[in-house]
C-alpha cells in the first residue's frame, strides 16, 4: 500500500487523478441521467438504451481515433478535448421535446469519440510523466476513483435532474470538463515530437529505439542521460539494446513489475523505430506480436465478454432472490465497493504477483463468484457482487499497465486505443447475447456454465510464457511471470 500512496507524492500524478475525479463525477452523472431524460421525453425504453450505445459506439474506431494521440501533442489534446466538451454540452439546453432528442444522441456520440481520444492521450502521457514503477499503483487508484464516482455521482445526478432537469446535469458536466482542462494545463511535461516527414530510423547496430518523451519534471537532474528528460522518463533500454544489437544476441535483461524499464522482451534487432506517420494499424500489430501484451489483452477481451453475459443475468438473479428490480442498486453498490478496494491494492499486488498472475487471480475470483450466483441467498449475492467488483478490474489494470510499459512512445496512443477496443467491445456483444439467452434458458444453469467457462480463461495466464524459457538470464523476481 505504501507504494500505491507514493503515487500521490508525484505532482503530475496528483493532477491527473484530480482531473479524473472531477471529470469522472460529471460523466457518471450524465451517464445515468441521459437515459432517464430520453425515457421521460419519449416514453421509449429502446431510445433510452440507445444513449449508452451512442457513447460506446466510437470505441469501435479506437485505433483510428487513438492515432490522433500519437500525431498531436498530448497535453494540448487533453486540454482542447476537455474545452470542446465544456462548450458542446450546453447544446443540450435546447432539448425540450421528443423531436429534439436527436441532439442528445449526437452530443453523446461526440462525447464517446472525445473520450476515446482522451483516454489514449492520457494513458500515453501518464506513461512518461509518472515514474514507471508507480504505473500499476496509478492505474489502480484511477480505477478506484472511477468506480467511486459511479457510486456517488449517479445519485447526485438524479437529485439534480429532479430539481433542474437534464440541462442542469449537462451544465454540471460542462463545468467539470472546464475544471479538468485547468488541471491538465498545470501538468509539467515536455513532449518532443519527431519530424513527421523524417523516415523511420533503424535499431540495427548502435541504433536507438523510440523513447518516452513526456517527463515528470522540466528541470533536468544530475543523473539524466538525455537533456530535459528525468531518469523516470529516460529510456535506459538504449544502453542494453545497443550491446545486444552489436552482438546480435537477445537482450538478457528481464524487467520486473518494480523495474523502471518499460520493456521486457528481447531487443527488436533491425526492426524500424515507429514514427508518428506509422500506419493506424501499427498499434494492433504491436499488441498481437508482443508475447506479454497479446495474452493480457485477449484475456481482457474474453473477461469483458463474460462480464457482459453475467451482467445480462442480473435481473434474473434478482427475480430468483424474490426482490424488485430496484435491488440491483444494492448489488451494483457492492460491486463498486469491491472495485474501489482492489484499485487501492493493485499496485503492491502487481509488483508481488506480476501482471499475468494478478490478472489470472482476478479472473478466477470473478468466475467463481459468477458461478455461485446459482444459489439463491441475499448475503451470498451481495458477497458475489463484491467479489466480481474486486476481480473484474484486475485484468484491465494489468493489461493497461503492460501496454503503457511495453509500447514505444510513438505508438502508445494507437496501442492504448486499440487495446480498449479489443477489451471493451466484447462487453457489448456479451450483453446482447446474454439478453437473448436469459429469455430461453433458466438463469441458474447459465450462471454455472458461465462460471466454468470464465474460469478456464484464467488457465493460460497461470502458465509461464513460452518465450521465458529462451531467456538465459532472469532477475530473481521473474519467478512470477508478468
């Protein structure tokens, strides 16, 4: 826990997390109110459900939108995106009748697209602005804050909606975006962009790979190896990769979760260093070819598919308990509390277990909890919801942290957005499939089968990667494969 809270000693990390808190409050409030608002105006459940679809749809274009975070300076992009939404949300003041509901969908679609770009730019900037050894703790705290806002903000949004209506909530969200822009403006980072017209260089003999260029401080320290870059942001892989390239041998160093070096795989030899004119699909190719990222991102996508199926069964579970649909609020609150707890401990857990095991244990916990929902018991249902909330974020935190550490700076925006697309899109598919299945099959056998299938997805993550056996020299803590 000490290392997790050490994140708060980093000025940039504090500003990022405060911005996440402020903007997350407004987003969570609007997330709930938009559907209620459309339902009140039209009386249609289907149109109300389209609000969530409008916000999620841009995720499908993640690789394309994420490329913007690699081709535009990221700090101005965060500020500009926040100001754009602060200016756009007041458009919703004009929504006062069913024939203007299209404005809600339009704003929500832009909201979702801006969110994809924002997440890619923020994750890429954080990877260089926060000490690498604290990335796991940062991502865990970010998850805890996000889930905490989901517990508080919808209630506040519902209360404000009852008094001021939809426009009042839109104004609240616009205000939070404006405040977030001010916080992003206070970040002390320096971004050096390569000439987009320059051809990619080679990492052959003596070549240098792409460096992370956003830094935690603008003042160079005495131990810095690159002018303007702090030790946390300077890529010290260069020295080892030069030696490896010269001898045509794999890089013998293996970084651990506590190591400040972002890369753990062998030197890329003669592969070109990516530039910001690299094709949009380069992020997907990087993830797929990487022995650490591919299994974690695939496990994240599979987990979210199962989570979608499990989420679609929630009201059938409530029926089995003999409660009204409003009981879902208690189950969601328990789930959110579990997510907050795991967010606070994820930093130490990542360092102790490594990314693969941390993700695998989380998936296993979630799978067992989903299977136990076959037993009709109120205390057990609440405990299972809390366990699902604690287990589900593990693979998401592990995958994002790995992408931030293992991706060259010039590809990071595209890689993060691609990972988000691959991980979160299956959730929508799972919700749709689960909604159809629950009408045809009883919830209890479905939950039992889902628990077994979900548990099976954790098995590959418990196994040591095949590439590990080819590494002749490893640090002692690599006994827990990450």
